[in-house]
């Protein structure tokens, strides 16, 4: 059979096997294969996809650049509350303050004195914020003490809890808004302050060094900062992004200097005991979610690892929330069958298109700036795709606000599945920066508008080239 007839036979064979395939006359793949090996480039956009959702149980939230605090009543995703566990540290130079109220020979030294002197005015927790997600409204912030510390080098997740003492040491009602204020201020109770000072005084009375400030760290082992907003209505509330790395973050002890040479109190001063500090392992975000009022509540599984149907819509949420799923049923079987007929398949490009349902994503509930497609390991957990290690502009995943889409290039993954180098267990759809942002998005599922296939249905477009195997002829 001459080469022209062979090409014609292959062309008819491909049409018979995949009647959805279309020849691409644009030369797709010309930069992948030598010209002598290219037979033709074909494309298909009818690969069967099944879409669903998983309720994510957690996401690591320590070791991050920021944390989250606040609650939100999302009209589509239900309610979510973000809280912070953080360590408190004695600041450098704090040993110059005598907690036991003793004077020194220095005429102008500044002291925090015990409560009997009246020198200590107050203690306030300051939390710098730089952005938010949702609608700013009044929230009730509470501060508790933990009875254990956060261990350095240990992973903490969005569902991790640390036991706290039962009584809050600070309560404040505020409406933070970075547009006109960059700080959440929570005044700590006078009762708590008096207990701290008394404990420090008792410590020094027992003969300990008056300037031994690590003792404070054992008194206040950590803080649990949370909110309580049970009357929040759908559409109210916001999640605030807190910068604990800021030098302004911490417990501010305000005090007056009283010197032996003076009979009146001197100007007020303060000293800051950092909360979180520059060590990202010293704090983490805890998230509580309630999907009872969500749009997918009727499909809520009995167990958190169960799959939720997502044929029409796929709901994806940050903060370790619900994650999307894409499965390709019988993908390897179908393509290996084609390879047996036409020869090895070279995947020139495999592109996954996700379209946003903008009706369920109005302002201020903007979609994540980027999404990730992760593979699935044998334990059912997300793993990074090889394509993701490539140049990010090639891998994709950035939200296109003009046409409301996310597009991914997963060519290497699809090629490895066809060649049986990788097992296809499906893909996760997870927001980028899920541990530090609260964005969520609603995507059209693979079966959306099944009666009349619309353009916004989730799909994969493949461009591929079959390469014939050449056997040496006998002479």
C-alpha cells in the first residue's frame, strides 16, 4: 500500500473509532514531533467527564504568611468561621521592667508596677488586618488562653484544636474595615491583668530573678482568638486577613512610670508582647464550616469523605472547604484500544476548561484568583501534577475575568495515563492559597445542560497525533 492510501485508511479508521475527532489543519504538534513522523493532528472535545465534590477535612494552616479571623454567612456555601491559635512571646528588652514594683537606682527607668500602685492601666490585643472577604459588619471577637503551646516543626491543620481555659480574657464588638482602619483592638480584662501581675509578683517573692521574663511565657502559653456571631444573616459577615508577622501585632501593656523622685505619675508608656511574631510556625488558623444552608445541602453526605454529586454545578471553597472532582471513566481503556489500531498516541495538548457560574459569584463573593488541578494518590489524597512543575503560564489555572474561565494544560498527565505510566484516579479542583484566603467559586459541571450541550459545560480538549510503527521490509 503506498503512503497516500495508507494515510487515507488511517483517517477513515480514526473516524470510525472516535467519530467526535476532528482534523486540526493548524499544524498542532508540529513543534513536538519531527516532520517525517507527523501523520496528522486530531482534536476531540467529547471525552467523558464525571464531576463531583468532596468535603475536604483540612488544609495545613501553619507556616503561612498570614492567618484568618471572622465569620461569614454565605448565601450559597453556608456559614464559616475562622479562628486563630497563636503563641505570645516576651519581647527583647522586657527584662528592664520590674513586674514586682521594685524601684532601682535609675532615675528615669520605666516600670510596670503591681496593681496596688495603680501604675498599670490596661492590656490590649492588637491584630493588624490588610484585607477581607465578604461584607464587613459588626462582629464579636473573643480571646481565650490555651493550656498548651504550639510545637515548632509540627503541622497544624484547619481542623486542629488546642484545649483552652473556659473563661474569655477579652471581648470586643467591632466592625473592622481596612479601608478606614487596619487593626482589630480587643481590650483584655482587668481581672486577667491583675492575675498576671500577681503571679509575676509571687514568682519574684519566692526568690526568682525579678527580670526573668520567660516566666510570663509559661503563664500565657498561647491565645485562642475567635468570634461569636450566632445572629448573622445570609450575606452578612466577613473573613479578615490578619498579619501576625507585623511588628504591631501583640498584647500592648500600657503603664505609667512612677519614680522615687516624683510624687505624680509620669506619661503613659507601653510595651508589646508579640503574638505570632515573624515565626510562621507559632500560629495557625482553625476553620469551622456549616453547610446546612448551602445550595448543595440536600446532597450532603453522611461522612466527610463521601463524594457529593456535582453533575450540574461544582462548588469549590478555600479554607479547606468543599473541593471539586473530575473523573475520566474508562479513559485508559478507550485510548489504549485506539493505540492498538493506529499506533502510539502522542498527546500534543490536553486542555481542561472550567467556566464560572457568575450568578452564584456576585460581588463581594469573588472567585479565587487561581485554582489548582491535583492528581490523586493511592490513598485518595491530592498530589501535584507533573504539569504544575512546568512554567505556570503554560500550566494555567489563573482566573480569566473577561470570559469567566479557568484553563489548565495537563498534557503530561494525560500522556502518562495513556502510556500507563500513571494511574488515573481523578483530579481535585482546589483553590490556590486555600490556607490563607476565603474565596469560593461555583463552576458548571460536566453534565450541565445535558439536553442541549452549552459552551460552558466543563470539558477537556485534546490534540493528539497517532504515530505508525514502521517495520523493516524484506528484500
